[in-house]
C-alpha cells in the first residue's frame, strides 16, 4: 500500500457496504490520502470513513423513479464492494 501512495499523490476513495450482525446494511465512503513532509517523502497515510447510508438510499430512490434506464444499466458509475462482518 505504501508503494501505491508513493506513486500516487491523489489518495484513495472507495464506497462499499457492510452488513452488521443484526442484518442492517450500512454504506461507507472511505477516503485515504498520503501525508508528506517538506521534502515530499511519505510520512503517514491518513483517512476518514463516513456512513453514507442515508445519501446512498436517497440516490437509489431517485434512480428508481427516473424515466431513463441508463442510470440503472450502468450502475451509476460507481464500484461497490460487499463486506460481511
């Protein structure tokens, strides 16, 4: 992972769902980015994960009500990863 951040200054973003032990599904937006010193060397990787369930569900509801099938056919252009805890 460190090697990837050494070659990429932009960082990382992923959106995925988790299934909690009680069966509820939560959508997580995960962003990581390199922190560099004055010389540009990587000193740490920082990040934040936020619960985007409400926004995700609102987007799904809006897409379901859309008259064009293009959004559903393309998956909205985002990649999702399912992780069961």
